[in-house]
């Protein structure tokens, strides 16, 4: 088996079905398997997935174990030479699997790689290639300095806004929405850190991959559409809490011993302030919308992508 594709589902039945359809529409000579972990969804995800895609290895949990633990659960059963973490709210292109597995086969120095990720409006999902969130990089990003100086490498250490998203290059960090990892790398460094419930585990994994001497590569020769929840809508408290908790967990694990108590205190204070501001901002937003389906937005994203990048063939 060349590739094991792991998708974690939690109450996103329609999105997951659309994601699976795009995977099985792939044009590739590589052998792959698809493993879906359902984290105790309250909708009809388990029944619908098993009915529409009986070839999927479906694991139905009785409780929501979190993103990291669910992926680790599937990794234990995976048979592929490569493991692909794929978000349930994504649409892959027919050439995506072929392009990315070929890249990894031709680059034995790489421990992980990621493709270009675009949003439904065709714009770049900036988290798909990042620098590590050092205290300085986090400060410049969190307080808007990076947006004031978008072409300055010093102020754009995190989102790498000064780099062309249509060029390939090594990066520090990829996004868990699409992250292709070599099995030998996982055997060396271990799976995702389950201290992270639903954010930060991808950054931590990339940090450990690079610490072990493996390369991480961003490849825009293919792309996926990432259908995120509308940012203008209100988020549950747990999502906001886990997002900010992940910042401190990562800093405590990798940076706390490297910096003075003053820097560590400033980081903690900055996270707390950002958390409180996020809660206030979230309170002012409209309520949560009903789940939407992917294909129409994905098609619009593909058309937008074609308009901004003539080198890329739109296949969906």
C-alpha cells in the first residue's frame, strides 16, 4: 500500500461525503486506502459513510477523542508507505495524490510535504505554509504588525507573506488539513501529541519532524479547496479556548526553557489578552449557520484559482 488517507469526522456528514468523493475521483496509479474516524457524531455520519463508501475503513468512536488522538488511532491501523492527514471539509483535485506521492518518492530527504490550499473564494489559506510561532513571530502576527509590512521577512516570519505562494520551497510548518508524512518519519518521531485536542498538533508535529533532521516542503503544483466555517459566524467557546490553549501548550513544550521568565510571562499575557479579545469579538457575531455543502463553493474556488494561476489546470 502506497498511501493511507486519514479523515476525522465530527458532525460534518455532507462535507465528509463530498471530500471522500473527491478522493475516490483521484487519477493515480498509486494504491491507497481511506480511513475515517468518526468522533461520536450526533448526525447520521456513520450510517451515511458506510452506505455510500463501503470501501472506507470506518472507525466509530463512542466519544469525541479530539483530532490528534483520532488520527493516531487510524495511524495504528494504516498500511501505507505514506500517511496523509486530510480534513473532512476539503476537496482534493484529481491529480493531487499522484503529484504529492511522486514528490515524496523523488525526495527521500523529506519527512513531510503539503500542497497549496485555497479557500472557496480562490484566495490562499495562509496557514498551509508557515514559519514556527516563536515569541517574536507570534507577536508580529497576533498584533497586526505583519499586515502593516507584508513584504518584510522579519515581520512575516509566521505566515511567510513575503514568499510567492505559487513557488515551491522548504518551510517550517504545514497545515493538518493536508499533510503528507513519510512512515519512516512517524516511526522515528511518533504520532501526534494528544495533549493538543484540536489545534496546534500539526505545528508540534512539524517541529519534531524538523528536529529529527527531516525536510518539510511546500508544493503548489497541485491544490485542494479548504471549505472552512464562515469566519463571520459565532464559534463555540471550546473552539476558541482550545485554539488559545494550544498556543501556550506549544510554547511551554518547545520554547519555555529557551527564554527568560520575562519573555515567557509576556507570551502568557499576550495569549490571555488575545483570548479575551476573541471572546468579545465572537460574542458580537451572528449565530452559527447550518452546514453547507462543498461542491458549488469548490467549483467557484477552482474558477477563481484558474483566474489567478494560469499554470494550473482546473479539473473539478
